[in-house]
């Protein structure tokens, strides 16, 4: 009796220890899982089983909420702490995936490695039964729900499975199923999977491995059939934002069949470094798409494709490829439609055979591509694919023909480049590998009927590229020469005409160089050289020498060229530098005027020579004129030579309101000179004053300029004329001139003197006195208003030796003269060109017309 009690006690203790051990083991496993919010309720626990009435937790990554009911685990003990699970049973539950896992940080190892053993893990339960497990998966901005049932059994290293996906509303209605087995009895896997989706898609996959002492054998077979989608499948595609266009559904009328078979052999031991060289076997692929099949985010495809490849230790013994595919309703190009690129369909023909002795390192393909729609392209190319681990693609003898009705490209400043009727004809070759690519262009001809960019418009453009090379490894490299011809270029600042641009570009985007020339039909030629790097752009430019004997390219090119300025002799040279960096813009330009002669308005100028330097630094503009010389200027009055030195500075945003530093002004005029003291003029002020100094002006030459010849004289005149310059014009206020000592002579002898003096004794005395008047004092106050009225308050003192015994005579005379009219009259009485005479007469007609309308002339 005591022995029986002792036996019962031992059994009881062992059971208690087993229960405590099982519970402790369960607690340990649960606590070490990457989960939170763990809650569970144990309905029953025993030596070989445990049953939960409920179990819930949240998996951290991916974020998954788990709520399970009626979970049952049965196991047997291989040792005290290593239970083998015989059964996992779930009668009800719910899994909610909050978001799909982010795989952006994961890296893939491209090297092939095989498992050391293929046996099924012992930790997998021998039997798994799942009933009505509700799945909630994130689809678009909502959750899609399904009901999952599964039966999985393992027997003698074969795992049989059947997984069903049912309608959440009607769980008895199976919408998708995957069934098959995984067998590892021979230490190598044999896999079979049969997938069906709502009687629409059927996929059968079979993969079997076997080996001998010498080689590893692989046999695979894939069969895919896709019928027109059912209503339920269409609904699911809509929920996952993979909806098919109605037109694609209408045209999808026949099943799609795709099949692939492969028998591959590899020698053992397996050397992954020489895998391709050791591979033997056969591969066949067939795709028959009699009606359009929609590929999400790509388009609708139809046609057929067949391929065959046979290898013997890496050498190809049979190679065949034929395809005729048509891709319509493209979605790949939707993002390009904003640029005007619109392709309705793509026709693709691929052909290849064994006639060119192919290898895995050089698989040849002949490709013919044609597009339809607003963008029409034809591409014919030979393609060579390197299918080894150094994967690459080489294109040869590529011919491209492209017609684009309209092309728009948005620039960074929100402006658009618009091209109309673009045509491209090109021949090139190329190479691509993961780390580099190159493009060798043998020729390219491109034409466009019209280009529009902001206020630039061009018609009949033609671009020609000579053999060019483009490549990229660490940076984009270019070696290219091209020529652009424009039949008509329109711009508000340019006269419409033909332009041409030729350039050579070489280097990479870390150090790029440019050598180019821009010219137009008026023979305006600008040569320029440039360099580019990410920190700075530099451009040097030179204007071809302009000889102005026959024509003026500047006048024939620039709208803002003064209409009244004509140059018929001389030479112009110009050159400059431009530097652009993120924080600074520098511009330097040098302009040389050499012996320029011509006409400005109604004046003639001769032999103008000047050195002009223009500078721009960020917002500051400078203009420097050193020792400008004009040999002669004539507009009724002859002046010259004229010498000038000046400097002008201004802000870029207010270019007309700067500081003018007049350093030197010397005008030779009528035997004397006119000068101005150095002065700074602030053009922001409403009025500027320049004081002109008249020095020893020959009175005889002044009187010679007057239209009448009745008054003659001699003497030298000096004085000060303050010029007041404002927006209203030029005025003179409180100017003063006077004759130099000892004075001079005046003779006023009008032809009608006797008639004028008859009956007027006072006038007779004046005429007699001025017949030969010797003056000692001749002075005048001078004023001039913006309307052109010149007022002289003359004071003359002297005598006529032949009149009344030479007694002293004083004259005070006020003269008013319309100075512009006087100058016009002086011009008409001098020898001037017909062109100036026409301008003078036109000015008189305009003045008379204004006067008749009551306007100020």
C-alpha cells in the first residue's frame, strides 16, 4: 500500500512539474517576442496541450494587430524543454495590418547561395487548421477585408497545404485558393503550387530538384491562364486602385495563356563564381495574348512572344526569339502629356536566332518599334545583351525617326518652351551598365516649324549634330559639335532675320567648355568661349570687327538702334567677359570706336574715336569713357574737335538715375573753345547745372554762321553760360559773354539801307554809326528757355571814326531769337546733303502743323 501511494505521489509531482514547466516555457517565449499589448486567457492547460479562449497583441514591425479566439496547441515532448507541436488550431480571429512594411532600408545580396539543408524546420506544427480568420489589409485610403481558411499537414518531410480566401460578406464563397505541397524527402525540394482567383486567373507552378554525385538538376514548369475578369475581381481591383479602363474590359474577350518550361543542369560542387559558364539545359517560353490584357500602370498589351534557349556548359546551342506585341492605352506616358508627348500605341517586334553565334555574354536581338498618336516614332536597332553577372545592354545601328506635333517644356521660372512640328532623324549607338552608360551619335538632323519662348519667336529651325559622344560614370560627359539655323528670329529688341549658331561642347558637368559663334544675315558675328563648373560660369566674347563702309550690322540687327543715326565710315570693335556664380554676377565689356563718321538727326559728325568700358557687378553699373574725340560736328554751326572724358555709375534697378562724373570737356568752336570744369551730376535730382566757359570765340566766324550777310565784324568773345538741365529740357539763366580787350569792329550794311533811312532820321543815325563801328565794349546777358527762345541783352560802347568826328556812342539792344529756327535757317543756307535737307524740311513741316493746331512747336 505504501509503494502504491509513493508511486501516485511521484506521478502527481511529475505532472505538476510538467504543467509548471510548460507554463514557464510559454511565458518565456511570449515575453521574448517583439510584441506589445499582450493579453490572453487560458481556457485549459495540460501536459501536452494548451487552449486559449482569447489571445491578442500588437506586432511592432510590421505594425499588426492580432485578435484570436479559441486557439488550441497540442504537442509531445522530445525532451523536458523541447516540445514538438503536433496541432495548431484556430477557430476564429482577426488580423489588422496598419501599413505595409517599408523595405527601403533593406539591401539585397546579389551573390547566389544555396541552403546547406532543405529539411522542413521541426518547429512547424504537424497540423495547422485555421477557420474564419478575418484579414484587414490597407488598400488605398481604406482597409480591404477577407476571410481566410487554411489546412496544413506535414508527413514524412512533405508539407501539404490548402489556403482559401473567402468573401468577407459570405465566408462560404471561396474567391481565391492556393494548394500544393513542398517535399524535402530527398534533401532537395520539390514544389507544386496551384493558384486560382475567382475562376478568372489560374496559375500552376511546379519546381523539382534532384542531384547525382556529379550534378544538380532542376525542372520547372509554369502555366498561367487569365480570363476576362469577373465582377468581384473588378471590384477588388477598384479597391486597390488598379481598376481597368472600360475600353480594356471591352476588348479583353479571349483568355491569355503563358507557359514556361526549363530543364537546367549544374555540375557539383556548385561554384557560384562560374555559374553561367557551367550552366546547361533548355528553356522555352510562350505567351499568347489574343485580346488586350491590361497591365496596371502600364497599359493594355496583346500579341504573342516565343523564346527558346539551349545551353551546353555556358555555350548556346539553340537561340530563338520572335515577338509581335502591341501596347495600347498607355499609362506610362501620362506624366509626359503635359509636355505634348502623347503616344496612343506601341508596336514592338523582336527577332533573334542562332545564326550570329550568340553567347550568354552576347545575346543579339533585332528590335523594331513604332508608335502611333501625336508622337510618331520609328526605331530600328540591333541589341546585344550580356546576361552574365556583368549585365549590360549594347545598342548598335540604331535609327530613329520622330515626328512630334507639339512639344512643351516648363522652365524653372514657370515659362514654357513650345516647339511646333518637330522632326528628328538620327543614327546612334549606345551602351548601358548599372554604373555607367554612353551614347555615340553618328548624325542627328532635327527641324521645327516654330519655337516660342516668352517673347522670343523663331520659325523654320534646323539643328545638325556632327558625330558626338555622351557618357556618364561619375558625371555626365559631353563631346559634341552642332549647328543651329533659324530662318526667322523675332524678338522685341531684334530686327527679324535669319540667325545661325555653331558650337563645340566638351568636358563633363564638373568642368565643361564651350567654343561657339553666333551670327545673323546682317553679318553681325559674336564669337564666345565659356567654361562651366558647379560653382561658376565664365564666358569670354568678341565681336567681329565691323567695317561701316557698305553696311551697319548693328543698325540692321537692333530695334533700338537710333533711327536718326547713320554711320557710313569707320570701324567698331567690342569684347567682354561674363562671370556668374551663386553670389555674384560680373560683366566687363570694352567698346572701341575708330574714326566713325556719319549723320545724327540733322547733324554731321566726322572721325569719332573713343574707348568705352562697361562694368556690371551684382547691382552696380559703371560706364567709363576716356579721351573720346570727335573731329567735327556740324548742325548749322561747325564745332570740333571735341574732347570728352566722363564716368557714369548707377544701380541696376534705376539705371537712368545715377551719378555722371564729367572729368573733361573741350570743344573747339569758331576759332575759340568751349570748356566745362570737372563736375559730378546727380541725376536723381530734378535739375543739373553745367557751367560752360567760352574762351576767345572769333566774332567774325560767329557772324559768318548767320543766314544774313549784312552784318560783319571781328573781335574775340569770352564768357560763362550756365546750362540748367531738367526733364523739361535745357535752359540758360544769367549767362554772360563779353568781348576781349581791346574790342573790335562791326559793320552793318544792309542792301536796303537808303530806303530804311529815308524819312527816319534816328534810323539813319544808327545805320551811319554802324557802317564802320569800332567797339571797345561788347557784352551781353544771355538767357534761353525750354521753348527755344534765345534772349540777348547787348551793351555796346565805341565809335565810328567817320561819323561825327568819332564821338562816343553807346548801344543797348535786346534781341530775341528762335534758336532752333535759326539753326534750321543756317543749315538751309549752307551746303548740306539731300538727306539732311529732307530732315530739316520735315522738321519745319511738323513745326508748322503743330502751330496751326495751337500746339507748342
